[in-house]
C-alpha cells in the first residue's frame, strides 16, 4: 500500500495537498536533531503512521501532529519545513487532571484523537498453526449445548452394517460422528424387537417446504434405501418408552486417533479399541422374552485427537515419550492436563439418539476409564452398567500368522498387536490414570 493511501496517515496530515507539501519540503541541511521539539523529517513521520495503529503508550511516547498554522504556503521553493508539535499536555498537567477527576481515565494520545479518527483495533486472531496455550482464557462455550444430525447413511463393515451419523453443534466447528449399530432398521417392517436408535433432529421437519427427496438425501428414511425402496421417515413423536425386557444399548465414547486408526501406530491401542467396540456391539444379545436379538448400540466418535490436545501437540508429545516421558508426563510437560477431553457434546449426541436420558433408555458404557464414567454421569448420562474392554494383546490367545491376519474396520483390523511401546502405553493408563484393568506383565525385548 502506498503511503498516500494510508487512512492513518491521511487522518493525521489532512488534505492531499498538505500531504504533498510535507513530502516536497526540502530537508534541513543540519546533520542531527539537537532537540526533541525541533523539526522532524516528514518522510520519517509518514512512514511511522503508515505502518498501522501504534500500541506503545509508555512515558515519552507522544503523538506528534503537523501544526498547519505554522506551515508556509506559496512558492514551494521558498517553503519551510512544517513543524510537528506534541498534542499531549505536560505530565504535571495530566497528573493534576487525573487527581481532580479520579473516575476519569488519564489522558493518553489515543483519547486525544478526534472521534472520527479513532480506528477500532480488532481482536487479535491467531495465525494458522499457532499453538494456543491451554492456560490462556478461551471464549466461553454456550450455556446450552445443541447438536443436529446433518446426514445419515448406511456403511457395510466386516462386523455388519452400521449407520453413520454426522453432527454439527454450537460449541465448535468439528464434525463429530455417531456409528449406530442397529441392524433391525434395515427391515422395512415396522415391528422391531427393540426400539430403533434414530436421530430426533434428523427425522424432524427442517423446513415447511422440504420434499421427500430432501429427506431421503440427508438420510431420513426407514428400511433400506434402494431404487425400489425409498420411504421417508416420519417426524419423531414425543418420546419412546424403554423396553424393560431388553439389555440397555452398549455405548462407546471414542476419541479420534489418526496415528492409531489410520497408520496402525503401536504407540496406543486406539485403532484396536475402535474395531473391538464395533465388533462387541454387533454381537447378538439375550433378551428375557424374545430370545436372542441382534446387537445394538452406538460408538460416538469425537474429534478430540490426543485426548483433546490436537494432532500437533500429540506429535510433540511422542517426541517427549522417546526422551523418556510417558503419555501423562508428556502432556504435562507441554502445559496440558493428562486428559483435556470434554463429554458434553457426546452426551448431547446420545440424547438426540434417544439414549441416556431419564425418559429414554439407559446405556451400558464400554470403557475401562473411571474418570470417563464420572464425567459422563456429571453431564446427565444415565449409565446402568460399565462393560470392561480388555486389550487383545493382554488376553491369553495365540498369535496368528501374518497370512492369517484378521480383518477389521481400522488399519490394525482384528489383529492382536503387540509391542513394547504399546505395553508401556497400556501400563501407564492402568498405573497413572486409574484404568480398571488387571496389570499385564510387559513384553521382554
């Protein structure tokens, strides 16, 4: 941006002619400035003002503006430099004024600017890639957490068909997910052995003029969607009553882990846990009156990488682990808590699916973490049972050959992975984070 286009410069130098005169003024032949109130180079002052709003208000930093009453006009060849004088009152006068009016803010260069020239200073926005320290005060979350299921679709997996739900919310810009295991919904028959696990916000009417095709595209349908079968769902009723003869749905709150799920990292068991959760939920269960029914439940997939610290900090924590730290002390070294995750969004998603509330069905929670159980119950989730999740590598079963590798839904798949890093991670969760598992002897090198 040219100096002549700067709004800050224009506000201080006035008309374009004054600005032109300031730049065309012949420079003084003296080699130094003997006094603070002597003439100041016009180009130097213009450059300072053109750089943007200044934030230094320490003692001695006064705003110098051109004194138009003493600027000569006429023949440019005979024109003298325009003097710059301070608009700030002497310090003694400002102190007296402040003492006489204690409720009034002390005078400062910014307060002396005309109202029309005060430039609003926007709130600083962190640059992309900037680490926001967890101790820095962040904007408060809304008092009421709301979620909305934006889309639902059928996903065939090695463990059976699941329904993937994508959620938006009013707390962050992340797209959290819910993997619903409820094969009974694939039937076009309305008579189900168990209440269907469906999203209330998805099946609701979004607009007065929405069409059946719009409902089908976002996933608000019943049965199996096909060219020959496409029945939109009806808006939900006030609520459904839980079936007392059925086991409560099995629920797993899972946090995103790129390294463990996508790369198959053996620094953690996250990929194994995601695959195992879907497998366990899909197992048939015994009903007291209807015999054996298909397994049903939900995996709430939260975008909370690295127990809430993000992928960047997680990678740095891995380097700290290579230097001798464990997963807990590495987080603390980076300035985070051992676990930065929150569960209010997960509970809101489960309630949208009709689970965990006082009126809806309670849940059986698939976890080893007592802190997670307590945090979910504080958010109002009704947990009727905790189901442990034992790592595959800690079970007594033979190691399969590479050509007999079990398949699954993640990079790890259905395999029982073993390694020194993984055992160290699992041992840390038991010893330092209180996970309710029998301690397994670590592998020898």
